[in-house]
């Protein structure tokens, strides 16, 4: 038990510290159940003080990963390091981590106060210190005055805050959170999301946060790892993962609640122009042409099938009366199919002309004008966007899979050497762009 | 009980339920409780005859309190029931705990534990008698009685505690471990407190089962002491239904009912705290 005397929690944003050993490091961790592999050869590093999310669909192994760090399960292979020390085989009650469970798991026979004190009693604190600490952490989660209540007398959101106070009161090296907001309704979830960010800033503890909610991970994390079938698909800042997905899976899985997932366009390479960082590839899609920057080190043949992703809010629509996209932009002729007015924005569903089998594209336009003033009509006939918004996806067998694992695909960059969020995105896949906003 | 009938009747009338339903309810309650009520009334009869009612009196109860044989039997029965409750609660809880996780032969073990529920009591009594006397050389009396009563009441404790364990969030124990509690501390500070209502209910069952038992006890009571139910049965079969026996039976009904209701109330109070 490392006694970290954080008597005065820093109120400013603690910059995660990348100098020491990572708070959590997983090296080649594998966990197999009788019938399936939950986590395979997974490596990951979480820096001290980071808010790090593990995001994946159900069955991607994210909860198993968390339970192995907590000590409820042991890996079949690999190492789990906490502060540089391998803890595989160390029982849960001797690990310097604490967990916030999805089901809260508050002790029903104890008061709120005694729930928070439970972990402190195991530390053998002196009476006065114990009392002060319980008070501090109930304050932190804004539940001062609720100490005498029983868990069942609290709302779901309050119960979850008690669970957070109980786990944090021991001042663990790492706080593990297993979908802590999943059981709450949308409004409370949004509220607690803000709370969690504040709490993490105040205490500065490393948070390892497991969720299947893309937006939650984007909003909360310094960095996040996208998991798929027990492997890390991509690690990066929310902006990296959103703007520069390395694979079709990430492009489609990472979605914001307003605009949804990326559009993925399939086509064949027409030309490659330029060289080095300025290399551009032109891809024929239906009757149009998509321009994308060619990541260094990636070679493409003429006629080779490739997939390009573009976010719905990055593309623009042009009607027959417009001039169309400027030269040097992607230009795809489309046919309007559906329009959905969503208040702040309008969602346009358009079909690619000349590629009847393709999934329709979604394009978002901000409703900066009043409804009915959407300009001279005829509907959109062209979609266009700048080349820097195109993301050339890695080669992948198959087409249009949602989550099924095409077995044995190599994912080279599970380990991420740079745990500092906010710095340049690590070159995952093949991109090396620093500017993503 | 009469109040209960009236209440139900009024409610049924207000709800315009068919009279058949009302009749069925009244009939069922009458079938269950009329003989007991009749017995209770008789116990206050001044006359020695059990067929004619001559006046109210407590004399048969007063006689009970001066009857040394009855008092000895009561004391033995209470001691036996209390001991049975404690021993069965401890063993049953441990057994339920052991059966919580799957292991080889778990099905067999739980079947064996449930066997006393289906074995006829006469058979159980005979086999326990044979076992104590012929095989193990255990003297009849309190020890043998206790062993027998624990045998048939254990199943109830196991069933009740297992049901509670099945509803127990396994995350609770993980949370305790996560907060630094070793296995023993977890058991003491989390598992046991959450199981208390079930253990209490199981113990109450065991107490009442032991308190009411005639068949097994009549095989195993030694020369020294006779449990109350056996005494009642013996006297009734030898001398017929006397007013003393009627008063004694009424007391036993009241005593078991009060004990069971108390236990249920206490357990329900605790359980309400634990369950959301």
C-alpha cells in the first residue's frame, strides 16, 4: 500500500506525468476461457495521472482486461505491471488499485459512511484520520450529509458516487472503472460524466475506464484504446481516433451521438501524384474521384481496391446550381435519397452515382439558416471535401463487416510508446499527421 | 381468525367477487383452523368432559404449571429446539457456502443434503435408533435427539441459505477484496451480515421442526427425559384426550406460532434493510 499523502488535491489540471514508469502496463497479456479467447497478446501502457479509456463493443475483452488488473482474474500469459512491478499472482486485496463496479456493489448492510470507511479500516488508519478521510471523500463526490443513509435510500447516481468515493478513499495508484455509468439514465449519465472529469482533475489519480459508449470515451479520456476481439485496434487521443482511424472497424465504431460513424467509400486506385509527405492518391468511387493523402511508407498499385473514410460533418453538399467543390477536392456525384431535420443540423442521405451496391453516404450540414431557407433547390448532386479529411484505411479482407473478426489479422501497434495525451498522435498504422483539428 | 374472515368477506363483497370464491376462502380457512380453534376453546372449559361446555376456567393451565413431568418435558424440548437451531444453522450455512461454487460431485452432495426431506420420518427414526444403539453405541437421550433433529432440519437451513447466496451479488465480495479485505475478513464483514436473514429464517425453521417433532423423538428419547410432543402423544394414546392434554396442546400451538411470527418479523426487518 503506497501511502501517497495528497493532502491538498491540486485543483488545476494535473499534467499526466510520463517521466516515471507507466502507472499500468500490460505486456502480451492473454486470457482464454474454456470456449474462447477473451484477450489475446495485448499490450498497453497507461501513464501516471492519465484518464485512459478502454473502448470496445461487448465481447471485445475490455472487462476481462480490467478484472485482470484488479486481480479478480489471472492472465494465462503475459505480465501486468503496476508502477513497474509485476502483480500477476498477487491477490486483489494486496493490489494498489481500486474498482468502481457497474452494479455499484455497495455493501447493503452498511451506511454510506461505513461503505466509504470500509477500505480505510483495512488500512488500519487512526480514528481521527479515518473520520477526516471519509469526510473528505464524501465532500469530493458532493454527498456530505448523506453518511448515515443506507445505499438503498439513495438514487442510482448517488449510489455510484458513493462507490467512487469508497474506491478513491484508499488513494490507489490506479482507479479502475467498469462501465460505471451504464446503469444510469441519459441525463444522469451526462451529469456524472462532468463529475468524473472534475474528480479526476482534483485527485489526479490514474483512471482506467472501461466503456462501450464511444461518446463517453471521447468526452472523458486523455487517451483511449479501441479494443476488438481481445486485441488493441488503435491507441490515441480522442481526436486521433476520431479523425485518423487506422482501420475500417475504428472508422465505423467510433461515432459521435450526433453524426454517427464514418462514411466508408470503396474504390480503386486511379493515380498517385507527388512524393513523400505531399503524395496524393486519387481513388475512383462510382462516377467520382476521391482524393486522399498517401501515408509515407504505404505503396499502392494502380487499380488496387482501397477504402477511404470521411466523417459526415467534414463533407459538403453541392446542388446543380452551385459551382461544385474547388479543384483539388474530392468530388463524388450523388443522388439524394433522404433528408432528416435534427434541429441544429440536417442529415442528408445520398447515394453514390455509379455504385449501386454502396452504402449511402451521410452528410451533415449545420442549420445556420432557418428551415425553409435552404437556398435554391434541386437537392444535392455532388459531395466534396478536402483531401486532408480523407482517411485511407488499411487493407482489410472482406467488405462491410461490423465486428466479426477476420481471424489472425496482424495488428502491429498494440503497444504505444507515448503515454502523454495532447502531444502529437503516435504514428499508428502509417499516418504521421500531427494536426488533426 | 374470525376477524380475518369478516375482513375478507367485506372486501370480497366490495370487490363484487362471485360468492363461490368467498365460500372457497371461508371453507379453506375453516378447514385449516376450525379444529385448532375448537381445541383452544375446549382448553378453557371448566368441565373435565371434552364434549360439554360448562364454563370458563384456567384450571387446566394451572394444573400444567404444577405438573413436574410436563415442566421437565418442556424444558428438555426448549433446550433441544434451541440447540438444534444453533447447530443446524452453523452446519447448514457452511454446507450452503461449500455448495456455492461448482465442483465435482456437487449434485450428489446437494441431493444427499435434501434426502431427509423425502425419507419418511418413521424410517429415519428406525434407522437412527439402529445406528445409535447397534452401531455407534451412542446412549439414547439428549445427544441422540440432537443429532436426529439436526439431521432432518439441516436441509431446510441449506435450502434457505442457498437461495439467499444465489441472489447475492458476487461483486460484493469482489468489492470487499478490492478494498483490501482478505478472505476471512470478507466473510466476517460482508458475506455473513448479508446472509443473516436467511440464516435466521433457517434457524427458526429448525427450532419449530424440532419443537414439534414426535416420530423421530419417540424412538430416541432415553429413560431420563421425554420431549413435550412425545409426552402429549403418549398420554393421549393411553388415556384419551384429557383437558390437561388439550391445554398443553393449545400452549404448544401458541408457543410455536409466537416464536415463528417473532422470527419472521425480525428476519423481515433485517432483510428489508438489505434489499432494495
